[in-house]
C-alpha cells in the first residue's frame, strides 16, 4: 500500500493541474491543520455521513458521500445549485431516507426513537422561506415555540432577543407584508428559537444586507464557542465561508474536499477560497474526462475510478466514528418506542391553533367555505326536479262550437306550465319542426260527438275511436319536458272526466287507483330524491379539495418539511388537519340542514342526530381522501385535476342523481364499492323512511363510510412514509 501511494504521489507531482486525487493524497497535512485549529476536547463529531447514497428513481443525487461535522464547530457546505446540498441536509435532519449508507446525528441516527432529531435538538432553516403568510412575527415564533415545548415565558424571552438581534419589525407585523430580507430573518429566528444543539441553515444570508450578514456570522461564532452547538451552513457567498471552522465542497453528489478554509487555500496556493474551489472543480471535471476515456479504452491500472466507492469520496478530515462496516446498532426501551410512535397532543394542538389563526386572518376565504355548500344545495333544490314552466305548445282545434268538449278539456290544462298557442295545422307543424314548440295538441272537427259515443256506447267503430281521441305530437329530444306534458294532459283529462261525468266518471277513468304511499307523499319530486346524496357529495368533495390543495401548497412552500424537522410527525399533521377541518365541516352541515329542512322543506322522518353523524363521517372521509391525493401529488394543479377527475364518475355511479338500479350490471358492481353509494341510500332511509341503526340499509351506510375513512387514512400515512 505504501509503494502504491508513493507511486501515486510521484505521478501527481508530475501533473500540471491539481486533481481531487492530489487533495486526498495530502490528507494528512490538512487533517493536521484541522486538529491544530480544534479546541481541546472537541474531536467528537456532531454529524457523520458514511457511504450515503440517495436516488430519485434512476437519478442519483448523493453518491457514496462521506461527511464529518466536528462538534462545536461551524461547517460551511459549499457547491453549485443542484449538487445535492439540500437533499443531504434533509437526509441529515431525517425528513428524507437515504438509499444506502448510514448517518449519525448527535450520536444517533436521525428519527431514532427517543432522539430529538428531528425535534428540539435541531434548528432548521430551509432554503425556501417556509413561513405562513397569514401569521405575524409573534405568531410564527409562538407556533414553533409550542412545537418545541417551550413555555410562554421562554418563548417571549427568546422572541424579544431575536427581534432585537435580527433587527426585525414590530412583532405584530404580518409576514406577507414583510420584504424578502425581513422574511428570511424571521425564518432564521424560527431556527434559532429553542437554542438547538445542531443548527442547520440552508442559504440563510441570501437577500440579507452585508451588515446583518456579518452580524449573523458573528452570532454563529459566539454560540459555538461553548462547544455545545454545532452549525452546518450552506451559502452562495463562498468567501464568507472563510469564517467557518471547516468547509466542504460538493459537486455532483460527492464531497471533493473537506478541511479548514485556510488549509484549502494553502493546498492550492490560492489567495481566495473561491479560487481554490474553482481549481477543485476543474480538477474534478478533468478526472471525470479521464475516467470516461479510460472506460472506453479499458480498465484503469494503478488508479481508481471516481465512482469506485468510498475511497474516492472520503473526506480529508478522516473517517470518524462508525465509518467502516455496518452502522452501530442501538436498542431502545419499548416505552420509548411507543412514545415515539404515538402522536403528541402538544403538536396536534399547535397545528390546530395554527390552522384556526390562518382561517381567522382570511375571513373572506372562510365565509366562502361556509357559504359555498349552501349556495350549491340551494341551486340544486331550486333548479333540479321542478316542473318546467312556460312550455310553448301549439293547439290545433278544428271544433268551432263554444261548448265543445275540446275547449273544456283545454281549460283544465295547467296554464303555469303549458302556454297554449292556437294555430292552423300547417303553422303548428312548421313551428314544431323549427323548434318553436315542444308539442302539438290536435282535436278533430267531431271530437265532442265522437267522445260522447265512446263513453256512452258499448261498441263503436274505429272512426269514432280515432275521432274521439286527443292527438298529441311531441318533441322527445327533452325527455323531462315530454314526460311533464304527458303528465299534465293525463291530469287535465281526469279532471275533465270528473267534471263532465261526475259519479259516472269511472266509466272513462283508467282502472288503476294509487292509495296513500307507504313512505313519502303524492307530491314527492325528483328534488327529494337528489337532495340527500347531493348533501353528502358536496360535503365530501369540498373537504377533498380544501385538504388536497392545503397540503400540496404547504409542501411546495416547505412548510410541511419545516414542521417535520421541528418534530411533528406525519400522523400528527393529518390528525391536526382532520380536527381543524371538522370545525369547518360542522358549520357547513348546520347551514346545509337549516336550508334543506327549513327553507326548502325537505322531509325528515328520522333521527336528526343520525343525519348529522353520517354527513360528518362523509366529510371526514373526504378529508382523508384529500390527504391521499396531497401525499401522492406535489403540484396543486395536478391535485385539483385528480379531485375533479374523480368527482363526476363518483357522482354518476353513486346513485346520487340517478338510481343505482338503472346502471348496467358491470358498472353497478363498481358503484357498490364507492364511498357514497350506500351512504346516500342510508341517508334517504333515515330522512324519508324514519329508519334507525337497527335497519341493515342504514348501518351498512355507516360501516362502509367508516371503512373508507380508515382505508384512506392508512393509505395516506403509508404514502407519506414511503416518500420520505
């Protein structure tokens, strides 16, 4: 090994440019320089990354990366955009899982049960602002104080210090009204709030004026003096990283160098850190070109590929604990593991307060959420299921006598629904062909005498039957209008017969008698059928849309990641949103029921409590489904498309606007497994039949709704776990 190393030294000395191999060969000198700069007793490492790989599908973001952050030191992580810095930081704080290798943070792996990483031990400032625009500065710091378990007094004391230190505006200033630099300072204040043992800052000084930038660096130097706080910071300002104790240069998912800034500059005979890193990048590119050409010519001899494993990416600080072999094994008490898995009500309460504060700061949006279901159900009750009005119908009456039966029969037609237009035969048919009329009603010249013979004589000719009939030609392109015209004509004829024949009206009446209905009443219309399913559908899909959009936007803006680094679990996030949204759902349901029962007089023969519970459960199921969409989709446009794409098929197949019995059998089987099919049927049974939970059709609707709710919650949790 010594001979091989000596040969490599000779080869490198002859080279014109410094390469990454040269950096590693001079490892001993740099490590000695670092150890000389470290105070006594601080040789331990706050962060150790060994052979870390992270891939997104076929894209390899981190490749066999090794990194060591000394305890009580400032570590400057430098590199171009897209080199993997942010991904590495997310792996360190435990919000992303690595594909291979192992990471130790403050002595244990991130997300280890009982280890507050992520949690109170880490202060994290993401590259995004990751702030709630509806919050004030005070709200922001109070929110993170609650999550970290700080008392009100502790939070207030730290808040006063940070407002003064970071030169922030008044504490009651809204975040959305702050400038970009002020928002970045608020974000930094949230990271510093709980005095963490590990401070991770991703581009904290972007957009900050030079005076405050120097002040921030001075503060970082002061807090690491005790050796109890370690800082890892990324920055675009390479020269300001000279104030760090150690710097590391990342490129293409690997660490090219890791040493004190002065050692890096000395190594490359550079007067600036930026110039030294430029040489390292050029050397890395040259090594990559050599490797590609060697792969085409054949395997390299007496040298190693840049991708050959940990030797190529080993940091020049040395290996540190746990570098070789498998990651150290840790055991934990079952009680600690249980506390780690179970949700913390402190975090849930903080997230719920956060949501309610945001709602309060957006009164217009909140009123819209409350009123939208009422507007929708009102439109359904007003526009669906009623009888058409003002329908134009042409009348061709060839009888001229004022006492003719045809005139009497026409007088019994409902004039509010049907507008009779007397016309000649030619004009009537020209009009219906041109779309001016929905039908033509025709009477023969001998209609009265022929109708009298039909009703009084036992046997009549075909001519009498035909002449004593009302002839109707309909435009059946609109079935609802056509059905209404047929119904109104039947009602008019029955009223005419009752009027003319009195006690003998049975002679001309249809021999079918409809008795009092078992359920419902004779005036039940299509609106009554549609309303229960519409209420469930509105509640379900408003919850889906609001939840999916809210979570997708929070993830896109980095808000969810920041909460997770602060120690909030995905389960706590979902439960908090569920409980908060229940408040909105409750108000929506109260307004919906007030309108359908009191304003539109929809019947309710059953328990109002069961009605409310079923609607609430459907709303919760909608929230759960929204969580699934938001967990699986990152873009708000795609999330909206997914929610809308599922809305119409579910509306059609669930028996909400048309009975399930009318659906063909292959599709009917699909219909029966949807969340709202049995629920809509159960709500109709409760409201219109007065049934309770003892009936199979009722409790089946509750059971299916609960089953879907549980399935969606589990699925959302699994997706979130798999994606981190």
